[in-house]
C-alpha cells in the first residue's frame, strides 16, 4: 500500500512539472484535471493506511479555554435591621457595592415562614442569609426584594395585614419571653421582688448598681433596728 502511495506522489510531482511548462489552454486543463484526480487518490490511499489519523488529529486539537468562574467562599450574614408597615415586614441587609452585581446574582427564596438570601460573586465572595420560623405567615407570591445602594431590602408581605409583629422570628419571641421575670403567686412575694432586683442589678450600669446596693444596706439596717416597712 505504501508503494502505491509513493507512485501516485511521483505521478503528481511530474504532472505539476508539466503543468508549469504547458502553455496551451487545452493541455493545461487536461493536466489540471489529472492533477486533481491524483491528489484525490493520494488522499484516499493515505486515509486507508491510517484510518485513525483523522481521529488522532481531532484529539490533538487544543481544548476550548473556559473562563474560570470567580466564586469565593460564602459569608454568613447575621447583621440586619427591620421594620414594618401595615402590609410588609422589611428587612435591611447592608452589603457594600451590591448594586453593581447583576440582578440575577441576587436571589431570594420565600416560604410561608422563612426566606433565604444569596448574593453571588460580590467582590469575589458569596453572601448568604437564612431566616427561619418567621413570627407569622407571609405571602410567598406577594414577597419580593429590592436592591439599593449598598443595601438589599427583603419585603415580606404579611398574610394578615394590619397586624403588628413584635418580633421578626418565633425564636426571638421565645428568647425575649424567657428573659422576663416570672411572678409565682404561690411563692413568697419577696422572692419575686428579689428576682426583679437581681435582674435590674445585672443589667444596670454602675450608678444603678450603687443605688441598689445603697437601698439594700438601708433596708438591712432598718430590719436590724426592728423597723418594718409596709
């Protein structure tokens, strides 16, 4: 097979030489046709000799260069502010430069009692905020987001309009209620008062603590003298 290809290549070289020397149009046309015919035969013979050559050439082609996706680590957002109107609970999240990212990079998913925010590729980082157990149900269809300068606003549409939310989440409500002093009517009233004073003392500033200490000392002195306050 190799000798046949070599013979065809020799014929091709001779035709090319004759074609360069030919001056008559009819002769040149005949030589050109013969040249094309031989080139086709050489090509076919070469492919038969190396059936995988074309495949190998394809495999050697450089792979397409894919631009790297610039996504850094994910930052959990925990700082926010919120307020409300008759129809909406509004959550404000500060993210510097957020207005510069494409809108499709700012995603919010709502459920009846939660929402999660994901901001992709903001200054090489992702930002995530998930709030579960909202205090009251919201309308998924009526909720939305707004992007302002350095701020994302989450608009949670209240299912029950004209109702006030004292807390954003149920967990926040439970934590606050646990902090409130409990008054048990079946126990000593003075014990409940002491619990209140203890809470005030722990949360108070230095002036408040001095005032409570002074009142405590005076009360103990009066008790020692046999005086009882009513």
